[in-house]
């Protein structure tokens, strides 16, 4: 088995490993572990319907949230794959491959071959990258540009600092600003300045016209990504993106550790490698210092900035995690202690036992909870635990990491499919119905766009009363997020029906002009909540051995077509 793994080149092995972990889930409605994708997908779908590539809207109103790159890539995905979940995710698998190959290229400059492969595996096959690769979010794109920045900073150019030695770094930093905000270009640049100051080349770069030219080229590239919106929609771009999303971003009153602590589980299954590397950092040989400095220099400005910024997100520091691993892996002068992997393997076995207890506790399982997914998940975690417990071979550990992510994904996929079961059943039974989603109180968390990709057919957001009038016509159906939404739409239908009856002498309330509506339930998972007695719902579900206690009810309001 080990010989077979080593028949592949390192780059081929890394590419296949990353794709094997991510591609199986790209078009599955697994349980999402990151939620901001709702707004990004809705915006991209609005842009596609209106034929726009750079002018962002939400609920039909100009609103710029992030840089242009992700929206363009989602639009390209929709052109290639149509209304499917993979349209919003395809790029993440490729960017995860970029993370692996960039870190491998950097590692080869300073480390032996197997250690360079391990650095690439750690950077690309972890919970943080995996969970965000399977949501239409921008973190994996940023991870790739941080990895590219690290690779270009670490290149051992023989020439003096100048345009040739710096241009690729500045281009990577510039394009990184297209993802979320130019702030990321600034943070990457800040890391480079710290690194050059520590390795003694900053002053030489300051005196080099070529270095200045390379930096200006990177700035120009960053600005170029925003020119279409600036030139065509300046007022809205300035008000929403520049002011609301950057300069005047609201304070969400989170402590500094809110953005730091998640790195501990994002780094799984490699978290202990970082801590062992940290413990040995001061004993590392002099040859490791450049790579250590590179990792710390690139990571710390980002981590410190987001820890002190007014608005803190738990995933904001994910792109800097690969830089931390560069520091950690460089700190080992000898082989990484086997116990760093064995402990994780033992924890994997413990997690497997807990998952088995969970599953058997709820026997007999509901029909949506497929044993195929369960068996595959358990087998995958067992393979992962065995690899980490009994091997120190880099490619075997990488194979274990692949199965760790496959096992985790397989376990939560049925939970995500459960959420779409009722909606997909309705859509399948009524292929000619025009589908809508109630968003009369426009929210960035409205999921009408994501629902379109999950159902593989158009879904229209109802943001305004006129759109509700359209949605209440025969042959239309409205997805309703809760009881309040149902009551509002019922009332609107009754008012419309009454108006139609009054306008037509002799017409009844069940006339063909206003056929009766039907309401079907759409079961979703609770995100929080307690019972009437104040007991947490998860505890009630456990005590009663009933996963349905963790569900809430959405609705589908359907008006049959006239016959």
C-alpha cells in the first residue's frame, strides 16, 4: 500500500489527496458549518439574472459586501454547471489544491522532501479549509493567496532585491485584495515588510527602484479589481462597501480570543503538530530560522489585526493558519514525535466510539438517516485513526487525513440532506410550479439563492409587495421561513382573494380566479432553542431518543394552477 502511494509524484499525490477529500461533497447539500454563503450566493444569482458581473445587489438594491472575485467565480460556475451547489463551490477545491502545491513548493526550498509534503498536507487537509471549501465562502480563496504569498516570499533568489525578485509576491498580494477587501492585501504586505525587516533586506528594497515598481504593480492590480464598480456605481460602492463594510464596520463586541480560539479546531487533525513545534521552536537549528521568520511574519499581522478589530469573525484568521504551520514544521530539527500523531489517532477512536453511541442511542433510525452514510463514515474514521496510530510515513498520514475529512463529511451529509428532503420532494412533485421564497423583511441571511442551487431550478426572492402579488398567483409556491411568515402570506392571500371576489359580481371565494391554497410542512434543523419548560432541545431529544425534537417547521404555501 505504501509503495503504491509513493509511485505518484509529490505534486500528483497532493492534488489527488485534496480533490479526493473535497470533490465528493461539492454537489451535496451537507450540513453547512459556515453560514455567510447565503448572502454571497443570493447576490451572485441576482447578478446572473440581471447580466451583471461587478455591480452587486441584494434584494434588488445596490449593496456591496465583498470584493469581486468570488462573485465572478460563482457566475462562471453557474454558466458551467447550471443551478447546482457545485456552481458555488467548484473553485474552492481548486484553491485548496493551490494551497497544497504552494506550500510544497516553499517547503522544498528549505526542507527535505517528505517534510515539504507534510507541510502541504497540513495546510490543505484540515477542518478549517475543508469546512469552508464546502460552503460558498471566500476563506479558501484567501488561504490560497496567503500560501502563494508565502511561497513567493520564501523563494531563494540569487539576485539582489528588485522587480524580478518581488513582482510575483506583489501580484499575489494584489489579487488577494479582490477576494474580500483590500485590507487583506495590506495585511499580507505588512507580513512581508516584517519579514524583510527581520532578514535584513528591507533597506535594500527601499533603495531599489525595481522593488518599488513591483509594489506599485501589486497596488495597481488590487485597484483594478474594483474599477468596474467604482466607475459604474461609485455612490453605492462608496456607501456600502467602503463605508459600511470597511471604514464604519459595526462593533460586534467580541473578545480577542473569539477569532483566535477557532484555530485550534480548524487545525485538526494536525493541531498537536503546531504545539509540539511551538515547544521546540527555540531549539531549532539556525537553518530553520528563515522559514520560522517567514511563518511568524506572515501570520502575526493578520492575527493581531483581527483580534483587535471592532468586528470579529471566527474564520477571519483561517488564511493565516498555513503561515503558523510553516513556523511549526520548520521548528522540528528531527522527525516530528510520533506521539503528536498517536494522540490524535486515539482521539479519533474516541470520537468514533462517541458517534457509534450517538447512532445506536437513536435506534431505530429515521428513514432519512441512511446506514450507508453511517458505515462509510465509521470506516473512514477507523482508517484515519489507524494511520495516525501506527504510521509515521508522510503519505500514509496524508491518506489518514483524507479519510478523516471524508468520515466527517459523510457523517454530517445526511443531516444536510434531511433539511432539503421536503423541499426537494415538493419540487419534484410539482415541476411546473414557479418557486418563491418569502423575504419581505429583506435579510442577508435569507437563503432563497442557496435554495435555488439545492433544488436545481429557479427560486425567486419575494422582497417587495408587488413580488408577493406575483407569487400568490395560481401555479406558484412560496417557501416560508416560520409561522410568522405563514400567517403573513395567508393574510395577503385572503385579502387578494377578497378583492378579486368583490370585483367580480356573483363570484365565490373558490372561483377559478382564486383557487384555494395548500400548505405543506418543510422540516428544518433548529439552530437554538429551549422547550416550554426551559430545557435545551438537544437534551430533550436525547432523553426521548427522538431527533425530530431538534427540528423546526418551515412551510410551503402552494396555489394550484387553474384547471
